[in-house]
């Protein structure tokens, strides 16, 4: 009998006890399972919507996607399967809310409620707006719709013909009501902005330069989502698996004397680290690429308060992750201060 079939047989036999997987001795919650879902922000009516499940700490996960239709009814992708992608057609305008459930392939197939809590996790729900194909003559896009606080991205507005003479082609921040960019006699423009929080934009053509003018035509609203905490804030954060990291540091040091920082992870099995320091009146400096060593040593060159912090993530995390993946895998310590005095 294979190991897999033996595990399933033992699970059925001890159904009255707290179920555990045969692969190791950790329970589901102890392995800090999680699942994230990634998908588009907007899709034109009649086009395909493709979403992807990103499991955390699973051994052999299976997935079931659920869609809440604009009218409030629900549809699923069918029985649990090992496919991480699910694709369906946007049949009508409105907002579809999509989430994914995940569990191990050898979890009980007809589990009771207590077993479901043990084996099953669910992602947050992501909204996908379905837009009418003919109602938006202006296209507004972002080169990265999910950003980190303090990250600059480029917004691009385009339409088939140049702005009519005497009219204005502008970008409006509807979160604040401010016109952030205006031009004319063009059919496309790009605008670069740094974001610190979620913001909502619309590109429009108006025949008056005054704010609040009724648009002659406009784009579909574009929402820029703020993803993870920025470098430099005092507040630390856990990743979506609940893993955290803190930093051990000396409260005081002297100029010219090496200072050693130590990362203290919690919940990680094979973490790697990246340390950051901020000299007084300087700019942030890092320890370089993520490394397995939990310590980092630097030598302060001037007196004052030096800020120190550390990021941690699993060694198996993607090396060039997207902002959405950073929120899944990356944890950050609080920011602390080392007071450096002259020798």
C-alpha cells in the first residue's frame, strides 16, 4: 500500500479524532496555510476573465473557485481540482466578485464542519468590473495597477482621434476631485505619479477648463490599489501566512564601532533576510540581496539616530515577485533607532 493510500485510510479510520495529514506531524493551522487569488481589475464585456490561485504552505493543494454575479447569485468552477487557473466569460456588465477555496488533495471529500475548518482556507474576494465594450471611447491604463506605497507608476490615456480643437483631454483624480493633468490636440498622453494609498482616476474630454465640467466623453474609472507597507514606516507587518520578523539591535553605539543587527523570525521554516538602515539626514541603504544569514553588521560614520529594520520571507518565495506576491510572502519588523555618539 502506498504512503498516500495509507494516509487516506488512517484518516477515515480515525474520523472521530482531530484529522492530521500523513505527510508530516504538523496540523493544518500549524503550517499557516493560506491562499491568494490574482486576477484583472477590469474586463470588457464578452471577453475572458482568467484568475489564478496562489497557495501558501500546501503540499498537494486542490482548488474550487466561486463567482458572485452582479445580481447576487453564485456559480462555482465545479468540483475541487488541481488547476490553479480558472477562466470564464464576462457575459454582462457589472462587478463580479471572485474568491477561491483551497485544501489538500487528501482531505476528506465529505467533511463535516469541524473538519472543513481544519482543512479548508479561502482567499479574500477580488472584484472584477465588466465594462460595456462601446461605452468607453477613452482607454485608461496603468503599467502596474497594484502598487506599494511610495511607488511611482505611469498612467496612460488614449483614444482613436486627437482631441477636438478647443476641447481639453485631462486626467482627473476622482478621489480628491483634482485635475492632475491636462493637454489638447493629442489622442494619447502619459502621466507618472507616486502613490501612497488607493486612488481612483478617470480620463475625460471636456470643452471647459473649469473643474467639474460635464465630460463630452470619458474612460472607465481606474482604481490604483495600495498593496503593502513601504520601507521606512515604523509599523511592521506580517505576511499573509501570519509569519513575522523582529530585529535585535543595540540601543546605543559609537562612531567607528561595528553595529550588529539580528533578525528574529517567527513562523518561518527557511527564511531569508534583507536589512535596511537609514543614517541621520541620509538615504536608505540595504544589506543587498536577501540572504540566509540572520545577522548584518555595519559601521556608523556619523553621530545621530540611525534607523534599522529587517524584511524576511521564505527561501522558496519568488525572487522577482509582484507587489501582490510581496504581500503574501514578505514580513517586516518594526523600525527601531540606534543612537550613535562620537567616540
